[in-house]
C-alpha cells in the first residue's frame, strides 16, 4: 500500500514512527511518501501547483518515501510518480479551525488528485488543538484549547463530508489522551525571569512546549522559547498509532514498538485512545 501526504510538519509528526512500527511487525506493506512543506497551508499548496504550471523548472517539494532519499519535484510530478492508494490532505494548524481558509483550495487539490491519481482515495488528516497554555495565539483569536478543538473537528468533518473522504482522527485521539494526562501549566515556574536551562514541569504534555535555544541566538544568550503546536514524542506516538491502525487494519496494542520516553502507564493510555478514535471513525481506511 502506498500513501502520499500533502501537508506540512504535522504530517511529519503523524508518520515519525511508522518505519519502527512496521519493523516491529516484520511487515513491509505500507509505504509513505511525503510531499510536505513546513508551515504550508492548503492555499500555498495550490498556489505552488499554479506556479509550477507557469514555471515548469520550479520543483518546490523535496519528495521522498520514508527512509529514502529526496527528489525535487512539483506536486503534479509527485502524484504521477507512484500508484498511490491514498493521498492525505490537511490544513495548516493555525487555520485548521477556520472553514473559510479551506475553500476553494482543498477542493482544487482534491480534483487534481482525482485527475492525476484516479486510483487513489483522498483522505482528510485531522490535526490537533494547540497546548492549553498557548496564551498569545489564543488571546489573539479569542480561543482556548477546547474552542479550537471543537471548531477544527467540525471543520474537518464538514470538509470530509462534502468531499466524501474518510478521516484520520489524530485530533480526536490527542484530545482523548489529554483527558487522561491532565496537563496543566506549571504555575511555580518563573516565566518572566527563568533560570537559564531550567524548564517548567511539562512531563504530561503531548506538545513540544518550552525549550532553551542556545548558541547562535539573536541575542547571543540562551533564550526560552515555546513550541505550542507540534507533538512531542509522546504525542507523535498517538498520531502514528492512529495512522497505523487506519492504514494497516492491525491493532496498535499488538505492536511491540514504543518510544523510550513513553512509560507503561502512558503506553496503555495512548494505545487505547488511538484505537478508540479509529473505531469511532470506522476503523480501517478503505479505497
């Protein structure tokens, strides 16, 4: 089975451990190709299609199958490069909750898939809400984690229904895991005047969170930064478990691989929520 992702770093999060999961199975029955660009929206993906029509020498995608070398291609090149069984589509995370940002771009990408890879089933990759303490982003948009989650779930669902596409429910699985992990902002940490290289307690988070940038920073000093969008290794395992079950039809609980950072209690939670989410969305993705 060949799966193509048209996305961004969130596609990378959702496929980070796929080779390890397949190796643990002793299987070579799922091959994932990536046509992803960091921070890329549906609008940008479509604009690049149009640009490459005008400038055929432009090849903006560093396409590759997981574990293989990169090849510079246009999106049209990628779509005819292999006999894809499935092609995933997603919105960039900071627009994932805004339905007006999906159209007409996802519809045009859908039609392009149907034209150039008619054997492939388009699939909607449902992404996740930001970390609960993403204050700057949430304040700007009058959101919180719960509101963002509710809005993006509905937007992805409405889009999938309109295009008659199945959904990869990563956002739901992450949401379910959050109910068990009970992560909250560490109120004992001095965020205004942090001690260099010390971090708040964020062990129960599923998102990257706070980290120290060192070396060639703009100031030359160690700087406290925050990634409130991308899954950390624990969160990546959950998303990978969803993709694993949805594309292989095998239960994640029967797979022996787990990242070193995931303890036995967390592993049971993550496998359960991934299985529950896939079951709620109909289990195995079928062409």
